[in-house]
C-alpha cells in the first residue's frame, strides 16, 4: 500500500461525500467530509511505522471526534464531547431517512447532516483496510458505494456527472499505474486507460442527456411516498363554518407585505372520488429553500404573517413558497404549495416566487397536460354532466380555460346569505349545474352555488375537456392595509378556486365565482390583475381558434431540414454498458478460443501455433516483437521476465525439430511445444496482477495470426 494509492482511495470517498452537495449544499459538507478523510490519511501514515495493529481503532476515534467538532459542536462543552454528543452520533444514523423526507436543499441541521461524515468515515476505514489486504481496485469499492448512495438521493446530470466520471477514471489510473513505469510499456497502458475513461464518460454523458426532458432519478420520491402522512380536517370541509354569520367577521390572520397579494392558499386538492376532494401528494420537511420548478423568470416576494383564528396545522401560503422561518419543523407539499406545522406558530415569515409574466405570455402559452394530478381520473361521471359542452369541442388551451371560467360566470351566480348550499360531490354538482333555479324558466341565471361548488364544477368540466385543473382552498387578500400597515384577513374572505396547469409557468389561479356581486377589487400588479387582462383579450368561445398542429415532415415535401430521431435513453445506455462488458469479457474469451484452435492443429502447424501463442502472450506483457523474430530472439527480448526462459527453450526445440530437421512432426513434438507454452503461462502467473489484468485486455494480439 503506497501513499499514492492511499490518497487515491480516500479521494474517491471524498468525491462520494461531496456528491451529497445537491442535498445539503457543498459548503455545509466540505469541512466534515474533508476532516474524516484527512484524519484517516494522517492516522494511516502514522501507523506505517507505529501502532499498525491499532489503526482501525484510531481511525474511528479520530473520525468521530472530527465529526463532533465540525457538525455537533453545539453538543460539546469547551470543545470536548459530552453525553449529548454521543447521543447525537447515535441519532445521526437515522439522518438518512429524515433527509429523504425533506425538500432539497435540506436544512443543514446537525441531526440531518451528520450521517454524511459518518458514512464517509466508515468508507474511509474500509478503503484503507482493503487496500492493505486486497488488490487496489477492491479498495475503491467503499468510495464507489458512497457515490452510489449519493446518487440514490439525487442523480448527477450534465457536466457534473462527466466531471465525476473523469475524476474516478484518474483515480483508477493512479491506483493501477506501476511505481516504476517503463517507457516502452506506456502505449498499451495508455490505450487501456483511454478506453476505460471513454466508456465511463460516454455512458454518463448519455445518461445525462435525456431527450424526454425528465428530471434525474431521486429516491426521495420513493421514500416520501411511504412516509407517514398527517391526517387533518381539510380546509375545504371548514369552509362553510368560516362563512356562517357567527364566525365570518372573526380575524383569521393578518400580514405585512410590501408587494401586492391577491390571495392566500391553504391546500390544493386534485383527487375526487365522487364525494370528497383530497390529495395523495406526500408532505416533506421544509428544507433550506424550495425550488420553484417553473421555466419563466420569477420575482422573490415576502410577508410577515400573524395567525389569529387559524387553529389547525394549515398555514397560509403562496403558490411557489421558497422559505419559511419562525415555524418549528414546517412541512410542505411541494406540488400544491401547501404548508403545515405540528405546532401553531404565533407568527412566521414566508418568502415565495411570483412568475414574472404578462397576460400575452399566458395567452400564448400551452396547457401542461403532464402536470401532477391535473388530469386525475374523475371516476363514473353522471351522463348529464358528461354531455355538457361549454367549450364547443375546442382544444385545450389557456384561452379555452378562460372561456370555461367565463361560461360559469355568465350562467351561474355566487350564493350569498346564511342559508348557503352545501356539498361538492356529484349530487350537489349535478344540482348546481343542471337544475333550474326556484324562479323557473324565466329566471335570468341558474341555481346559485358556493365558491367550493364553482371550483369543483370548473375542475370537473375542465378535465372532461382535457384541461388539467385542481381545486384550491384559501383566502382572498384585502386590497388595502389598515392604518398600522397590516392587511387583515377575515373568515368571510375564505373561498375556493380552481387552478389550471400552464406550460412553463406552473399552476395558475382562476376565479369562476367572481362577479360584480362579490365586491372584490383587483390588486394592481397581482396575479388576478394579469388574469383580468388575459380574460379581456379572450373572444367568445365560438371565435377561439384551435392551435395549428405542425404538419408532419416527410422526404417528399421538399423540407430538407435535419430531423434527429428520438433516442431511447435506456437502450443507448444499455448499448454503452454492453460495449464495455464486451471488451472486458469478450477479449479474454476470444484469446481463449484462439488458443484452443491453435492447440487442435496437427503436425508442424500445431508447433507453429504453440510458437504464435507464446509470442502473443509475451507481446501482451509489453515484450517487443518484430517481424522475422525467432523463438530465441524472443527469449532474449524477454530477459526482464527470466521465469519464461525454460518454457521458451522447450518451444524453440520443438520449432527447430518441426521446421528444420527434415523429419516428421510427431504428436510428441507438438506436445513438447505446448508443454513449453504451459510453463510460460505458469511463469507469467507470477507477474503482478495489474500486469496480468492489462495483458488479458490487450487488443493488438487479436489481430495477429
């Protein structure tokens, strides 16, 4: 075990630890991960001369102390570990699971981060011990294991994956290159290294280039789906109570914000079983910051919120929350932007991202049919509702989504007063959408409904027409603040609305229940203001033009543009891996088959086959071979491998007898030649395993006769 090899295997572990950077941030990992690797290297170097038997124990003790000082500093007293430090180390072994239940980048809390340096320490210990007891490549396995574990959290893509592959290839070269490398053996070594690096890099490049636009694999999706959820009363079920005469004037919450806000959300629901609206998207621990996931520019906004009459775990939030502070262990459902807290905070600060677009961008944008939950199954739809055609068969666009909103505004009215209709299942929606109002056929509008019925009806009709939609519950925001600068939100501001999925923008709120009766003014510059401008630009539904479908290209239409075919990622990656395996397995197998065929030759051809076999085996080990070389010339060229001289002498004797004696080549002469080959192979088995591995994969000898 050389110092160079020790550094190489520890560098692989270091790379693996830093690969958790997308989860915690590299700046939160480089010190604890680097400390574990550095302590291992220092202890290994010291134990080369003293206390070699105590090396594993010293590495563990030193690594744990480094982890305590770099991650669990708050548990120490005057820098010394305490019982709390030991307990934190024990609890840290479950940090991997808690991290999977968090959004990423996760908060760099010690109980979450600590599992990374602990995993690094274990890998460092195993790598050093394996390096001292097994071939060098085996010692690389712990580092690869850490890298693999990090990729299960979130897989590297793009150039980051390529850089990791190149770094690993250089580490492999550093591990395998002999301490004394002769110049004449550089060429085959270089060829082997180039093929290895190219195979790794090409495989990862192909993996990183995804023509379908999918996000990298993440185990978070698997773990969060099985994480225990929190079952609470839905804000949709509480909506009617908030609007009754006894509670409607109570203050729900108030907030300060320098930016206009038109609404606050509590929960987004996209599953409908015919009676209830729910969601099965998992809640995760709120990380350091939540990514928006939209493709348009955004503006970061913030507000300070004070809760008043909101007792449940649901916190007023925005469509694209970014950070939340002042809440103990907040949870978020990232797809719906829903925030929850185990305990009720008095006040908290919320930041969120607002899409920076205008009405024209919305009208030109397409509908995102792949949005999670947007087109969930509605179950058995009543035939009367299924036969409704408010969009006249128009294709799903944002304009038709606005047209559907206008349809509900024009044909239905928002119920007011104390005796409000209840329910939002199929019976209630059928009554709301289809029954005549109590005024009879002369009535101007159909039956009134609550905002929840408007929202539910919109989502149902939208999905029946191919528009992805979901139902959201929350509060309207007042247009102006009070004298103290706070915007005060009352229970009477509670309502439900639908959202549609817009390509590149994400979910966008609409308000089919809003009309002149609501008395609501639009906040300038808000999302409602942008929607109002888009609404004014949408013509009647019969005048909306369906988007043109681009014509299919063929070779006969005069279009000579290059059309690149879609490449299945799995197939291409499988081909890349197959080529690498073909080289690793196929070359040795072909050499074995060639040797068997040479052995089966009869007479002098069999002796010449033995000579060719001996020549090719030595050539694979870097012995120079030239045209016209005799067996004895080859023995002279192979003086650096003196163990092969006896075997080559046997082959030389057999060749002299078969080619120059003039007598017949008996089977005994042939066997004598191949006995020399066996002795040669036995001598070569004593060479370093790196030389043997390189020789088995050497390609040039396959192209000689």
